[in-house]
C-alpha cells in the first residue's frame, strides 16, 4: 500500500490530514509496543502515545514539534510492522530546530555535579561514563544496562574501550572509551533516561547534554583532532565512516590517551 508521492510544495496541513486517515486504523497497543522498542523511557513513550491518541480520535488542539515527531514515528511503525511505505512524507515533516545553545559548563560545575550525584551510586555511574566518554545519555543507559565485563577491550595499560552498536539516524557509535580505572568499578545498572533526567532536575545537576559538550571542548583543548572527537562521541556520518573507519579507530585509540590522562589528573576522586 503506497499512496501517491506528495508535491514538495504540499501544505503540511494536507499531510496531517492524509496521515490521520492511516492513524485511525493503527492499533493503539501495537503502536505503544513499538514505542517501547526504542528504549526512550516511559515518560517519553507516554508523551507520544498521548499525542497519538489525540490524533486518532480527532482531539488534538495544538500542533507542536512533538506532534511532528509522533507522526514520524507512526510512519516508521507502518513501514516496519505493516509494510506500508509512507517514508516519502518524512522529508516534508521536518522537526523545528531550537536555537543554538552555546552553554558549556566549567570544570568546577562538573565536579559539583559529580558530588551531587554521589547520593545515588547508579546516577554517579551514569555521569562518570558521560564524563569519561562524551557519549549521549541514551547510549550511556544502554551501555550500563547491557554491560558485560568480558567485552571490555584493552587499548593499553590505562585505557579500555567497549563495543556497542547504537544507531541513531545517520550517526553510529562503535566504541565507548574510558580510563581503565573507571572500567574497574563498573557493573550492570538498569535505569532509564527519564530517571536520570528527573534526578538531575531535582538535585540541580548539569544536564547530560552539557557534559557531552564539556568533553568535546576539553578534548579539543588537549589537541585531539576534531574528526576523532566526533568519532569518539558518535557524531560521524555513515558516509565518512565507510571511507575512514580504520583510520579513525586507529587515531582514537591513540589520541584518547590525552583526555584519559587529563581525567586521571583532575578528577582523581572519580577515576
């Protein structure tokens, strides 16, 4: 079932109308099961499920970027679960981008956050991984929730990396890098992004996305190649990875040492 391809000039309101017809035939429980497969956290799932129900029963009052995200999720659900290809609408359902956020926390703010995180061992472990690797919160939660010590790969006597495949649109992270001292204290921890986010709000912690920005900036200050930083943090496009994966992996194994040494010197209590 492949409906006509829309014109690039077709109003978004018309697309909403077309997709609404498909939403009416989608089983709510099946769509909810699809949402849970994304490991996005129950709070996030419930937000999109609520919008889905409003669309399904014509009760939506206001459209927002979350409405567009919900429609994009419905398109993915229909394609992967029912072989209904509406993916050509994705290019016309653009999620509005927020303004540029230039905030980067200071070293003291990061240390204060780690101190506040000590109230819960699992939260501290998540933030320690975020600081060690610069990965996204969703990837840190996935990593700790599936952690197996025998998968750690020794890069040298002070650094290890952990293989993980977490595909996010056009971005892929292959390894999580960290000092060996941090790896020794790790264990499997099951939690969600929402739990971490709520704790961060309650105890006034630096949000995980800003820890990621702090790591990127510090790595750059230490002289690590920007493309290697992108590789370590999973920001390299697949087209670039296809051509340069071996070179980037080789360079990351060697250049990450600069950051690991800086961590061990400045965050000795956590490393």
